[in-house]
């Protein structure tokens, strides 16, 4: 009689399906302990990432406003520029002008910010100081304190201290209160639709504000050269004033825009309503024959914040010739690098 052998394969399958490696019955949870541990670690990692992200957002939410409120308004940018004027007399080649604008003394701009800007300007020891308007926020009670803040500039430039008025300076509808305070207490020569021959062949003109004043560029430029037989620098608070004199080869210095005051990448800068559509917020622009420079200003309006738009003191060197203006490196950064080099040289000598 033939004996049948047992089906060992079937038996083995039954064992593998019904029993574990030790012979005990298998359970679903015993099959993947590593996967459970991995899932737990992933949850912990996700939680850590979430907490780090929330921490970063909190830091940005607190840190950026604090920087814009307390730090950047006091980071005075002393910007250095060279501009070429074909009719500039040889004796004026290399003349240095320091410009301050939009000081806005009042509840939004701290006096310390204005003092820092004035001190930075005085240290530059230029040939000429110019002020291009908006000395207060609106209250003319601030005119006298503002004039006192400017007194360190009096007598510090060989060609003097000149200015024009901005739209915030006409709270009395005439501008006379502001002009008188600056003249009497700070020695500012206000140019109100008029010009001065400050050196042979070099005219300095100033016009009333485009928005609240009565600008008369023809009157202001009376006697100034219309061609390249001399050079003219015009002070005008509002950059739009350039359209009234862009057929002349002159230099206009303006303010008004604050450079946008709050500059966020990807968003349009904040500018006054009358500047909507104007192609320049700060820096240099060419308009027909005229060069325009828009200074970012010192003070603030609306909100006591500056972000991505440091307050500016500009020093502009006039050169005889043709070519586009040049902005040089930040003077403060150059001074810092020089100090670092001196310290490094000293350490080398000591060592």
C-alpha cells in the first residue's frame, strides 16, 4: 500500500498565515512597529516646524515695526553725488552743496532725528547749504523751534544757507510766518520766485511750492543763463516743478516724496496724491535738458515709520562737463570701513 506524504507547502503556508515566528498567533499591530515609530517622529518634526514658523512670524511681526519706528528713522544716510553741468564756470568746478529737506518738525518726527541730520550736514563743511521745504508738519507754532534746530548751520558755508518753501509751510496761506522765522533765527535766505548770483556765472534760484504756493519760474530765472554760458541750480520743493523749466540745462533739487517713506518689495511706494504717475520717487532723473534730484528727506508724516527708506542728507558736487550724475558709496559706510582698516592696521603693528 502506498502511503501519501503530507502537503508540507500547504502546512507551511498555514503556519505562516496563522502563527508568528515564535509560533504565537500574529496580530496586525505587531506587523509594523517601525512604521508607527516613524509616524510618531514625523508628527514631532511637523510640530517643531510649526512652532519655529510661528516664532519667526512673531519675530517679524514685532521686530519689523520696532525697526521701522525706532531704528531706521535715525539711520541717517549721507549720500554723495556728482553732477555735470556743461555751462559751469571753471571757478565753480568742484563746488559742494549739502541739501536737507522735509524735516517736518512736529508730533511725528522726533527732534533728535532732526538734530542728527543737521549735525551730519554741518560736519560735511560744504560751500553751500540748501533747504527745500516742509520744515514743519503743519502747525506754525513749530516754526521757531525748527529754526533753532537749524542754527548750527548758520555761518558754516562760505556761500551761505538758502531755502525755499514746501506745501506744509503755508498754514497761514502766505508762507510768511515760516520764511520770517527761518530768516530771523537761523539766517536762512529764502528764495521765493527769485534768484541770486552766488559766484560769477553760477545762479541759485528758488520757487514757491507747486501745490500751495504761487510758483513763477520765469520770474525766478530772470537774469539766469538760458544756454550754456553759465549754470543754474533751482530749489523747488515739488519735483513736478521741473516741467516748468526743463528746456534749460539746469539742476533742480527737490524733496516732497520722502522717497516713499515705507518701501516694501513688490509694492508701489507711498507718495503724496499729487505725485501719482510721476516717474521718479527719489534719486536722479533727466527731463529734457534738466537734471532733477529728489531727496528722500529727513522727517515723516502720517505714520512715525520709515522702512527700506532711510532719512537722507545729500552732498552734491558740481563738475563742469557732460554725462549722467553719479552716486558714490555711502559716506557713513566708507567711514566705517576706514575705521575698520585703521583698527586692523593698529592690531597688526601691536602684534
